[in-house]
C-alpha cells in the first residue's frame, strides 16, 4: 500500500490537487491556510490586505521575538479596516473552498495550528475524513491523528493547552503510525534554521513514542528543521516536509 503525506500546505491548491497521484490515500497534517507569505510578502491574507511592506515589518518583529510590538503594529493596521474578524474569515473561506475542492480522495486530514476547525464542515465532501484524537485503519496498519498546536506567543488560531493536547494523544493510544501536526519535543526537530527560532513540540507525543513505539511518527510544522528525522527506540520520526515549498508529498509504502 502507498500513502502520500503532506503538511503545511499554506495555500498550495495547485500542488495539492496532484498530491495523491499514484497513492491509495492522502494524509494531510494541516496548516492549509496561508496568512503570511514569507517568500512573497505581497501574498497571503495579510500581504494581500496591507501590502508587502507591512508584511515585511510584521515578519521582522516576529522574527526578533518582539511579539507585543508585532501585535500592536497589527492592531493598528486592522483598526483602519474595521471588522477584522469578518475580513479574515472571508479570506480564509476563499482559501478553504479552493483547497478542499483540490484535495484528492480518499483523504485523512487533521488540523494545523493556523487552521480554524469550526469552518471545515462547510467545505468537506465525500472522501475526506477529519480526525483529531482519533484512529483509522489503512490496509493492515493503524494510524492515529493529533491536530493543532500548543500555546505560543504567536497566538495562532488552533493552539490548545498542554493538558488538552495530551488528552488527545492519550485517546489515540498505541498505533502503528502516529500522525501529528507538531513534532515530538526534541530540539533538533524543532529548530527552524531559516527563521532561526525554536518552535514548540509536544512532550506528550515524545512520551507516547517512547512508551508505545509506533513504527513511524509523522509530523510537519517546522518548515526548515535542523534535522528532518531521528529515531526514538525503533520509531522513525519524520518531518514530511514543507509542502508549500516543495509541492512534493512524503510517500509511506508498505
């Protein structure tokens, strides 16, 4: 059986439409939305509304970990727009409409930290199944899914408490393949060499890997990791790649 896995799609509907070619199923580990485009600063929701110069400034403030200043700068721009929530939701809905239409089937999908789960039901269609703290069997292998991210100063839309995240990991239990948006809490998997910062990983995922020893743990979230894979006991831990950047899925074959 061949399963293709993607994460951090961030608006790449064109590549997503081809991501299932030659595979029996597609797994998507979230972050469908593109809010800020770090490569084309005029793109993404923020750049399209406020322009490249303002996007560059926001990126610089975040990169320098001046998060309070970044929020104040962003608030000032949004104050000129008015109804921030409605504008963002409309832009996110346009992206979701395109992405879910493009998504190959069958697809098994979980949320990323920048996704907005309450909006997803409006765009799901036959052949797409959303799993979060749940399991599914593909071929003769069990797959567990844990979506979202942990709380950070970035305050992205789907960040949850460590306790709630750990509860989802526990609900998955022992599986052959563990699929999460964020990595286990191992420094070399969490450091982004381009952004030059540590992202948050999950100690609950790390503990689950040590305790249950799945064959494989798959994740994304860190776009340019110091290390894209490591081994914990017999478990191969693999960052499946920044799909927006590569346009290429990771192939899991057995």
